[in-house]
C-alpha cells in the first residue's frame, strides 16, 4: 500500500459546530510550560466554541483547575516543577469531579508513559508536535464520552428512584423500606444500636373510597404520607407497605422514644384536614410498635408490630399499641 502523509493542519477544517456549550460552561485548561503550545492549541479550541485558559507550571495549573472547574484539561507530561503524571494523580485523588476529562500531551511517544497515564485516569494521549485536527477530534471525543456518561448516570438515578419509590406517594416502596430495615437489623447485631419500627394503618380507609371515590382515596394516601414524613425525624424512614399500610423505621432510640414519635404522628394525622376538590376529609391511624430490644429478627419484628396494630384496631382504633 502507498504510505499516506499526515495531513497539514487547516483551521477551516475543524468543525466549529461539533460542541454546543453554554458560555459559562466551556472552559478548557492547558497546563504546559511551552508558551508556543498555548497559542497553537488556543486556535483549535476556539473553533470548537471552547475557551482556553492556561498555566505554564503545575502549581498554577492546579490552582486554576480548582478555581474555574473546567470541562476538560490538557496536561503536558514533562514539566520542570511537577511532571504531568504527578499532576494527573493529584487530580484523580482530589475532590475534583472524577470524570473530568484529562488529555495528556507529550513530545515523547513513550509507550510506558502512555500506559501509565491511562492507568491512573487519563482520558487520552496526544503527541507533540500537536496536529490541530487530531487535537480537535480527541477533545470532542473526550467531551462526548463525558456527556454520555452523565446521561447514563442520570438515567440510572431515575431508574433507581423508580425502583425504590412508591409511585403514588413518593415515599419508599415496600422493597426499599425492607432493605433499610435489614440495614438496621445488621447494624444492631454488629454495633448494638437500638431501633424501633411502627406499622401504621389508616382507619376505615375503605369507607373513604366507597364514599368519596378512588381519586379521594389516592389524595388521602398522598397527604397521609406527607404527614408521616413531616413528623418523623430527618434521619428516619417511612415507606408504604401496600394499600393503606405504612412502615416507619426509627433509628437509635429506645422503645419509649419510639412510642413518643408514633404518638406524634398519630396526633398530627388526626388534626390534619385533607381537602379533596372542596370536600374536607378527616382520617385517623392506628399503629403497632416493635423494638430491637424485643427480638433481633426482621420478620419477628414485623409480626410483633403487626399483632399490636391488630390490637389497636380491635380496641377502638386511632391509637398506638407498644
């Protein structure tokens, strides 16, 4: 085959529409002790709707990176005060975003150096003399990979929320609240940190649906969940077990404090007036409490609280039994 020459750099060949970023979110930092490199790279970067700001030594480079929070870093491997590999290592160990793209730049096409840079977190590697087209392509590729990772992470977050949240009330679903309960059980067995659970059930909920319709029933469930959440502590959990039944997990408390919190929740629900399309609906809840001092097993705790909830229901409702 006929050997092909490396194409000559032509600024007009750089696609200026590849990246579309907000003005406040388009900074690239170049750390290189060669001043001529700054001018050369700046021409390419500007064609990509990016703004280049630079430092000529590692110390100033790190200060600049922390100050401006760039979209991407171009980092020279060989510098007199601290080499680029050391700077890259500092970046990856610091509190800077872990997926910040860093492209290493070096005048030596050293395979070992390239491998080491990639191993400690470099996004790519660029050899000097820098070709503008290759530089542009690698910058675009690094930023596109970062954008794709961000989209994937957001999607995963959304999927996690959907998998762990009750879709009607917005609080934890049955699976998620039981996962939290398992953690409390494990923590108690390992560290002896006590906790309590409260099973809460809306009294006469069927009559709400029968009298006012299922839409009103949904509104009541949503408002009850909000009231539960407001009246437990910020480090505690509330989840919907199913239907009109809820499970609250109260961490690092004795049974007396658990009962106090349950009574606060019960009282708040009783005092709350729920407006459903102009109709005022009052509800009450009954509750059963179990505490880690009584049993170490998750299912036993649930059964114990459930039995006490049944007693609360049978003895008149709108009460907490411990």
